[in-house]
């Protein structure tokens, strides 16, 4: 075998072993050999290297009840590496530092009007946020192996350029600027794709080869995993489920078209429809200038019939759209997540009704639609998890250590 081929085979074997430890959580060398199809000798050699590099560690012997033998188990070393994730939203920047198993070590969320500030100011504020989080986690910048920047819009992740972004007009140099100021690799990725990759590595997508993630927030995003790989389409832009038109000449959308799913289902879409309905009321009208999506959700939950209709419409559109996705992709699981999940039954009861109506019975039986609770730092965690995924592919080259 040529040296280059031998190195490549070794790299693949190493990745497969690391991956089976990640998937199992706690696993013996014998079980790794069984799962990866590698020889016991190869598993012994490679795990020795991984232990030496402090990527994995041996745990207390585990007694196998059927055989009564004590077996040494292996697990990932959470302290092997750290990554930082940043999510840039219209009015907010959020940050999270995660360890090697995707656990959040520190997080931060600050209000920031992205569209109204110069890019250099944005980069300075991000740098400060990262430094604060690193301190908070009792780490130093040198401990961080990479930074993931998640933004809404069309991102060509291969070149790290942003092709269209609903937050800011004009060309963006954010990745290069941030990389220079932080002195580390910065990965720019579409926000929904980051969450999708993170859920594939550490969340509800773990161990599933075909699944979809639909994110509801200010916009509606989507990530597609086919045969274990993130699908990006021909030009790397990825899936813009939110901008699929369901209503010809319907409600105006942020993208410039009309009748997109996003215009009905997203937080911004629902808020707009709610304001329109409330504007015509003479009595008991809340202040429309300060009305937020949380207020609209509370009013609907308290029984406001018209606002419940707005959510019903959003849920119906979402269900119709997802039904189409299920018919096309035949996924094992569809994960719905994002801040919009706060609407709960207001949105998801009509969505489920639409799914029942529009998905073939056979396909409905084998497709699981899961609604995943959302916490404030999940976007940033997704961005950090995306970078972890990159580290796993080539851990010996990419992990930084300050010590
Ligand atoms: Zn649109």
C-alpha cells in the first residue's frame, strides 16, 4: 500500500472509532471492533493513540452481567477540545462555548441591532462576547479550537461567503475580520444548517441517516441530511423551505416574493398578521408599536379568537409544507425546533391536522415528526457543534491546546 493511501486508511479508521465512541457514549474495545468491522489489533492501536492524545479516556471496569467479566470501557474526554458558536440574529447576538461532547460551558446573549451598525462594530462586539464567554468558562482563547458563525440567509460554506442575508445589505467580510481578530479558524454557516449538523452529532439526529430539521424563528429555515450527509444542493446554498410559495400572490415576504411559508409561519409573519387584525379594533387594543411575538402568543393562549386564527393559518401552512417534504424525502424523522416552538398547540395542532390530510398513510406511519423544545442558547450551541463536527473529521490536526 502506498504511504498516502495508508495514511488515508488510518485517518478513516480513526474517525470511525472516535465516531462509534461518540455514538455509544460508553463502549468497550471489543464492541468497537464489532461495530466498525476493524480488527482487534487495529482498535487497540488506534485507541491507544486517542488516549495518548487525551481525546478519549478509560472508565472504570464495567461488569458484563451475562458473562460476569469486567471490561474496560472507553468514553470521549469532554475536555479534549472546546469550540465557540455565535448566532447573529436581527436584534440579538448569542454565544456559547461547548466542550468535546457538545455540553455548554458558558453562554451569553446580548441585544444588538445588526442591520443598523457597521460591520466593523459588529465584529468588535462579537470579539468582546467571545472573550467574555471564554473567561466565564475559565478557559483562554488558545483553548478554543475553532469558531462557528451562524447567520440566516444564503451562505456558500465552501468559500465562507454570504450570498444573501436578510439582516444586512452589501458585501460581507465578517468571517475574515473575525478570524483575524480572534486568531482562530472561523466557519461561516447558514444557521439552520448549523443546528442540523449539531443535532446529527449530538442531538435528536444522532444515529439517523435520513432526517430533516425545520427551524422556526424570525424566519423559517431547514436542514437536510441524506444518507448521513448534509445536503446543500448544487451551489451550496442549501434548503430554503421558508421561501417555498404556497399561496399565489399571498402575503408579502421578506425575500421580496409573496405567499412564502415564512410569511405565515415565522415569528415575523405571525406578528405582522396579528398587528393587521388588531389594528382594526376600536377597544382593548394593545400598543402595536411595542407588541412582540411573545405578547401575541399570550393573547392567543388567553383565548383571543382572531389571534388564534393567525396561528392556525401558520400551523396549516407549516403542515402543508412539511407534508410535501415528507412525500419527497421519505425521511425517518422530521425535527421541528427554534424559538417559534413556544407557540405549542396553537401552531402544532393545526400542523398535525394538515399532515394527516396531506401525507400518504403508508408514509405517515414510518415518519416521526418531533417537536423539540428550544432554549435560548441553542442556536449558538448549534454553531459550536457544527465546528465540533469538523474537528471530529480530523482531530489530530485541528485541535488546539494551550497547555
Ligand atoms: Zn420568501
